[in-house]
C-alpha cells in the first residue's frame, strides 16, 4: 500500500458516483425538468458527443432529476445506470485542498506558511531564465491557487505516474523540487497538477498520516461517502464505465484501465456537494450552522 500513496486526487484520477438511493425525491411519471434532462442526454449520445452519461440536478438539497443515457460500455452495449462510478480525474483536486483546509482548522498549518517549512527540499528554488535562485518562497495558498510556479509538465520519471502509481508522494515531491519553476511564486497563474501533488505531501507531513488515510478518516468517513475510495473496490468494478476520448471526431477507448487491481482512482458519491459548500463558504464562518450534516462532519 505504501507504494500506492501517490494518489489520483493529486494528479487527476478520480470517480463520481450518483445513486438513486441518495435521491430522496425522485418522481414518476417524469417531471418537465427530468424530461428535458433526459432529452439532452439522449441527444448527446445520438450526436456522438458521448457514449453515456448521468446527470443529477439538485436544488436546496432536493434532487430534482437523476437520469442516465447511453452505454457504460459501447462494445458490449451495456446500458448506463444512474449508480455508475465515473472517473473525474482532476475534479478531485478540491478534495486535496479541503484536506489542507481541515489542517488549517486544526492549527497545524496556515495558508501563508512557506512550503519549505514542511518540505525542506523546496527551500532553494530556481526559476527558468534566471541565473540565481529566487528568494520568493512558495506558500501553501499558492499551491492551492495554482500560482506557485511549479511546472505542470512533470519530470520524466513522473511522466506515466497516473498509470503506474509506483512512487510515494514523498518521492514525487522530491522529484518535483528538482525542477526549475516556470515563474516566480505568486507572480501569475498556471495550472499545476504537480503543485496539488506536493500539497498532498504537505498533508502527510502535517498530519502524520498517509494522504489516503487522512482523507478517509477526516473527510470521506465523516460524510458517509460509502461509494468513495482511492483504490478499486473489486465488488464495485462492474459499476465503472469504460472511458473514451474524443480524437479526430471519433470516440476512442482510453488506455487507462481504472478497474485493474491497484489502480488509483477516487469514487465520489452525492455528498460531494458538501465539499463544494465547505470550499465556497470557508471564510464566511456560517456554513456549519447552515448545514447540520456538515456541522456533524466538521465540528468546531
């Protein structure tokens, strides 16, 4: 398990499950909204934009529509179901950020802490095109906001890491630290998967736990996200649709097999909306009082 701690939430592998058991208000016959959702899904499939899809529409914690269309596997003509578990890849990055914010609440780090405080290998950084090391430190806030300067292009050793998962987060961070930054920290914005991977390593150092264990115990467990995990539950493999990419106008099967043993993924169930609420209202101070479930999951 130690070799598998370079997790999908870091670099982009994760999944999203929508289940009718979570849809307390699901109507039959279909409402006008449900009919519109189903029609648009069917059009997307018939026009070749997607093989299959699931849509959930929620308003004020009430499920208004939960519809599926198309196939979970095109070759087998296997119908898509509403409890399918999807690969959402980089959408998992807010979960990593939320893990760090929980540690801010715990007093174990602050948003403006220097990254080198937790990972000394980032204490002497160079910037592309500059002869001397920069004296501007990377902060944890910058990691979260993609303004750290850490290059999105991975070192050669990490090129296939989202398929092999053969390095730990500590090993990954050490390799990233050897790369020059694309720009001086805080000077501009540029998407960085590696920066989020490094933030995951900070979580491990600050919490004293593996990233996977921390997220399970502090986030997925308290929110009762039973369809969420970092590695494939063999009993749920049949719910994972085949992934396809749109290449030159044609849908082509993705080379990543998220159903194979040991493949890093993250399954997310409908309580993902609570994570969105937390991140949206983090600095407002009123989100716990407004949401009893969130209050129970994240007291204080």
